[in-house]
C-alpha cells in the first residue's frame, strides 16, 4: 500500500535540542512544523498505523530564489544546495509521522531530494510512504 500527501509551506529542518531547567526540549518552531506534517499525514492516512517495514520518500521543495527568475533559467525544478539540510528536514518529517508506525526503526528505505520550486510553484514537502514487501533473500553482490 502507498500513501502520498503534501506538507504545505516552507520546509523546516529539525532544530537542535535546547537545554533549560535541567532538561532538553525541542524549540517551538520545530514543534509547530512537526504538527503541520502530522496534520497533513492524518488527512491522507486516516489514522493508519503501519506495523512492518516502510520506505519514506521526500521531495523537499524550497522557495525559488529571486536570482533564478531570469528568462534563461529553467521553468522546472532546480537542485537546491541551500539550507535547510535535507537530512534535518527528513528528521522533522519522520518525527511528525511518528503516530503512523510503532517505531522509527520501521523506516528501512527512502530517499530525500531537495530542489527549488518550479517557476510559479510554492514551497512544500511531497511525502510518499510505502509498505515494503519481505525480501526473499539478501546476498551481497547478488543481482
């Protein structure tokens, strides 16, 4: 089974833990972004809780910078070697999706691609979650 949904708004990376009053906590902006991810997933997955291995693919679409609005620039996606880091956005998204599986360790596969928005496009994260079929055999170097 596969689920796809869009998290609207500019992607946000997982913030570094903050320390105060003798304990660590997550900053408010990260908590708010994880809540946005959770709400988008709830609409798409309707409360499904996955039990086996899953793959999570992300298309991280950053706002297109003004310098890439020239006529000679492509209309479609352009690779985005800019902040936030793809791995930090992935962490924030996976934490927002935590209620849809029993343990984070179930995420066994997936890719993250980070691009600038297409001309006229909005910043967002496109998420695809797939249940993985069992592997018949896993051998190093096997075709």
